[in-house]
């Protein structure tokens, strides 16, 4: 098919889909006031940057603004906890990160990930790579591990969150490689980035926040911590390709309180899906070195069930190895 005709067809399809969604929204009576989207991170971070764009685009489709309410802390489960107290009318939504499936095995929480929410739309996943300063002596994961074996307990690897996915995966990867290194935890990616650039740590898993520093020749990735190679750095092998069967799976999405009307859930999910794939949505994902990872309500619920079951075994491993804090 001629490329021009193909692109025109895509544009027509997108317009038809948007029009259909608008018609559905305009006749449903919802929403009639602004929607609050609680997100468990501080303003300015990669998740906040993405959500602000997607929320703005979804609000345009729904016909009412979606207002972000940032509530950082509590290992990323503040939004999940808030949803247990909200009315299931669609006007209070929350962003659920991967820690939601882990936290019930660590602390007492007011929710069960399998039954406490109306799952609406999984959005994206962070693309983590193991970052070092550009002048670091290691060129590959193998180089770093060879050094760690020669100097056990000397190298320092930073990670966000004491029980965050980056920290846990680094502990798993080091154990699989049979080396000893210190995993140093930080509150957020900004702190980890500063620590790498300042030479306070040797390496750290970083998401898209590393990209500007990589482009400025201040940092580079040794290996990708993703399930597959990514488009932005196709020459970089993954940790799995390097022989370590681990990767950082840390998606986030939008959910509502338990008991939401199924038609309303689908309406909101459709709006977020279109916002995710909109020009503005794709542009911010490219800036953050992320890909869209949309899942509709039923698939999102199935993912949550599987992730919750997986984290049980993972937390047992952390506890058995004295790593659970």
C-alpha cells in the first residue's frame, strides 16, 4: 500500500475512534465535574511528567479536566489506600505502581490487590538500564561483575526505594551472578542520579531520567534491565542476554475504587488509551524512553492477580536472604 494512503487511513481510523468515544462520553452523563487522579509520586519525576500529559489529553476526550493530586510516600501505595475510602463513582481515580502488589507482604495495608480496585487502564512501564558515569572503567555488565568478584563488598550500586523493584532486581541479579556488592537505597531517581554524577556510587538502575545525561556524555548504560532490547539503544544487550534471568518489570496504571459501573470503567479506559497514544502522549513517552503498555480492564485485572502471586515468592526469597527491611 502507498505510504501516504496508509497514513491517511490511520488518521481516518483515529478520527473515527475519537468521534465514537466522544459520542459515548457526551451521552453517558459522565463526567459532569473534574476528576481527581491521585498519584503516589512527588511532582517533577518521570511518572508525574507522563501522567500530566496523559491526564490532560484524557480530560479533553472526557470533556472534564483530570486533576493530579500528588501524595508521595508509603512505598508508593498512597493512591491505593485512598481508593479504599473513595466513592465508586469515577470521580476519584488512583495510579497503582508495582509496589502495590508487594506491600501487603511487607506491611499491613487496607487493600487486597486482587479485589479492592476497579482496574481501568495499564499505561506504561519504565525502561531501566544500569547506569554509570561516562568515565567509569566498566564497559559492560561482565566488566562490572568481574571487578565485583575481585573486590567483594567494595562496589556500591544505588537503587530507588528500600523495597522498590529496582533494588529488589539488583539484589536478585547480584545473587544470580554470585558476587557481593553494596546496594545503597535512595528516596528517588533524582537522588540516585546526583549520587552517580558525584561519584558517590558506582552504578545504579535508572529509567528515562538518565537519557539527558547520556546524551550529554555524562552517563552511559552498561546493560538494559528490560525484558527486550529497546529502540533508543538497540545496541545494548539486556541483562537476560548477559546470562542473568532477571529484569525490572515495573508498570503503572489507573484504577478506581471497587464497585465502579462497568460501562463507566470502559469509558474512562478508552479515554486513557486514546490519550496514551495521542501525539502528545507518545511524545512524552519518547522523551522518557518508555513505550505504551496499555491493558484494558480485564487484562489489567489479570496482570494484577499474577503480579500479586509472583511477589509472594519474591518477598519470601528476600526474607530468607535477610534482605527484607
